[in-house]
């Protein structure tokens, strides 16, 4: 693919995402259609469907880009020590506060099921990286799904509450609270070899 084509693809994707965010600020997510996104952005529907299957797919693409930034920021902390660094939680919350407008739109859009599904995928990837980096023995991998669900649910609900409350404390403070709530039990389970 040529650089010009790459730039056009990236421009179209960015334009579609920005348009979706603008529309989400104006009306409920459920009322937004692909046709509406294309009309407002000036991007042809065939071009939209060249890149995305649906508006949910478009939104997931943006969330994926946020996760990849987060993953890059925390990878060295995940692999450095089995005693997971509490800075990981601070980084997670900082990312959401840095994207406060987007976070508010997601919370207001009433798309928790879509978001929680995405959170579970990302938490699963992070756990896989952490366990692999430290060669932790997992006897019953089916139990990991419960660990992932717990972490995804806890992370998601704390983020949603923090966003709805208008970010009343900074990322460092909420990250420390989250790490203090989650980290001791999680590390005990993972490092004990009982899974």
C-alpha cells in the first residue's frame, strides 16, 4: 500500500471516528446510524464498510487504539516483577482522565455491554502477558475467566463511577485506591499457585 493511500485510509478512519464522537455529543448512541455518520463526515458508505462492519466496530476501533497506548505504557511494569506495580492502575485512570470527553460520551451513551466486553478482552490480554512474563503456573485455566471477569468488572465500574462523578480526584489517587482494593487478593491468588 502506498504512503498516499495509507494517509487517505488514516484520514478516513479519523474523520469517521471524530464524526461519531460529534454525533454522540448531540444524540443518543442508539439513534446514530452508519448513514448518518457517512452523511455528516462526507465519507461514502462503501468506504465506511471497507474499514468497519458497523458503528460498534468503529467505536471498538477507537477503544482498541486507546488500549494499545495503555498496553505500551504498562508493558515494562507488567514484566519487571511479579509484584505488579501499582502505577499500572494510575496509568489506567490517567488515560481515561486524559480522554475525559470521550469517557463522558461513553458513559452517557449507555453502551456498557459493549464496553465491558472490550474490557474483558483487554484484561485477558494483560493477564496473559503478566502470567507469561513471570512463568506463573496456572493449573486450571478455566478459573482464569473468573479472574478476568472480576478485574474487568471492577475496573470498568470504578472508571464509570469516577467519570459520572466528574473525576473528583486525580488519576494518581483513584489509581492508588483501585490498586489497594484489587492488588493484594489478585497477587495472592496468582502467586500462590492455587489457580
